[in-house]
C-alpha cells in the first residue's frame, strides 16, 4: 500500500507543483507589470496635465504653483527649456541632461517614458513636451521613486509565499487522500489476483461505481467467477468421465470373468456376450465423443464444407432411423423442401441431426411423435427437430449444452445418454457458423432449431 500510494503521491505532487508554480509565476509577473504600467500611466498623465497648464500660462507663478502641488505628492517634477536648462524643480535630478541626449527625434505630444526599469533604477521617469505655436519650448519631467514599487513587490511576494505554502499543504493532504483512495482498490485487486493464482477463486471485490477502476474490478470479479465455474465444471467433467468409463469397464470385466470361470449354457453365454458387446460399443462411443470434443477445444477440428442437397441427406437419415422409431412405436415425420442446398460438412451435419433425433428417440414413449423439418427462412436454412416426449424442466435448459450434463441427476442408464451429445451438437453448429436454440416444456415436448446461412 505504502509503495503504490507513495509513487502515486509523488507523481501527483510533482505534477500539481509544476502547474501551481507556473500559474503563480505567471500571475506574479502579470500583477507586477500591470502595477508598473499603472504607475507609469499615472506619472505620464500628471506630466501632461502640468504641460497643458504651462502651455496656457508659462510664467513664474505657474511654475511655482506646479512645484507646490508636487511637493504634496511622492513624485518629483522638473521643468526645463528646450535646451535642457532647469527652470523649476521640486528635487534635484542631474540625469535629466543624460535623458535629453538619449532622445531621438521629436518627443510625441502624448509624452514618452524615459525610464521604466524599476528593479535596478532609483526612479521611473516620463517626459511631456511643452508646445507653443507648434514648436517645442520646453519639457516637463516627472519622476517617481521606486521604493514604493519595491515595497509593494515585497508585500506581494510575502502574500504569494503564504498562498504557496497553504496551497502546497492542502495539495499534499488531498494527494494523500486521493492516492490512498486509488491505491486501496488496486491493492485489493492485486490481492485478488494472487489468491486466484493460488487457486482460490472466492474473490469479492467492490464493483460499485462507473469509473475505470470499477470496470477493472468488474472484469477481475467476472474472471474469478468464470474460473471458479470452470474449476467446478472440470471437477464434474473428470468425475463424469471416471463414472462413464468405470461403468462399462466394470460390466465388461464382470461378465468376462463369468464367461471365463463358469460353465454356462449357450443361451447364457450369448446373453453375457451381448451385454459385453453393448458396453464395448458404449465405451467406444464415449471415447469417440471425447476425442471429437478434444479436437474442438484445440481448434484442430476440420470442417470440410461442400454443397449438400439437403433432401438427399434427410432421406438417408430417415432410412437409418425409421426402424428404431417403429420398434418403439413412435411416430416419425420427415419434411424437407425440395432443392435446398447448404454448404456444410455432410458427415458432421448428419452427426448433428442424428444426435438430436437419438435424444428424441430416447425421451419419447410409445405413441409420441418426432418431427424432422428442413425449410428455408428468408436467406437462412432452418432445421427443426421436434418431439412430444418428456420435455426438459425450465431450470435445466440453460445447462443442457454443457458436457456430461444430464437432466436426470440419478445418472440412470435406462436412456443410455452420456451427456455429450448436445455439447457436440452445439460445437458442430457453431463450427458451421450457425446457431442452435431450444424450447421445451415438461410433459409436452422439446423443439431444437438450427439456423445456417444458406
């Protein structure tokens, strides 16, 4: 926690410190320049006012009056003739002659700033020309001591220092709170991932909020739930495989021992050999299905698509299965539109329909009906396998495509299902780019619908 929050705090502090320093420096320079410009403007305005009075009445009394007015201010005035001879001055300023030498050309009637370097010079100064009949007869020099400006800058610097310290302390406090607030959920996520790495998926993260951290927490929580679900599925999967392999092997071993150790009649021998053959076929089917699913998981399952005439494929399936339906006295109806062509793997598409029809055969009773319907729907090919059998409970429907999942929790072997048929159907349909849906109601039947792009 400390390492992460410290790193976040340092990053935030440096960023905010740079921003605040730049803003305060910019504000300080702006205020300083504005204040100096304001003082120069006032000084120039005062000089122009004196110049206007002198242009109207250029006498000793007027000069004295102007000196008297400036004696009450913190500024100085010096009035000279055109050659630079001082006619009146409220204070001695010998640098006037130096200023006059620096003047290039005629001084604008609005006046001119002579000195504005308040940091290094003792005075700031302006000049205003005195005109008579459009000719310059003298100048009004205005001086202001820069001590007041320096005093103002010292007070301003002190205020900025106080504001800087206060804002720095507040920034540090805010950063500590924010960095901890950011670090805590990140550290919780780290602990969650470490638990998941050790195989403990009982992770509970706070997923309230709509920011990126909440999204990340949601993603980790979802990952944890998915991994936990996969672990449970793996346990069930391994238990189911062990059960399904053990059962036929137990039958085969037991009846083989009977045949080997006992003297049996030919009738009993044929009976036991039939059981062994049945369990061997069951074991072979299970291994084949597992092999198919393993290849699907490794993306090594190859679908060889070709143009299939569906009416021919459906007719061959009907020939294969009708005897089985007749034996159980189940009505079997087949309907396929003529001329339907689908690009698919003939072997795998037949496997899909046989799996679904075998399910219907297993869960229908005498007198029930099973339908195989193939038709075009817009630009899609729809294959429907419908029966009027036992149906599937509503709560079981979301799980019927999971491997080794059986609606009958007792694992009764009366129907002979391995719990892999529908998982294979779903994988094969998706491998063809299709969709499979199921609708069922207990004691009314089940309908599987497959959609393929025609």
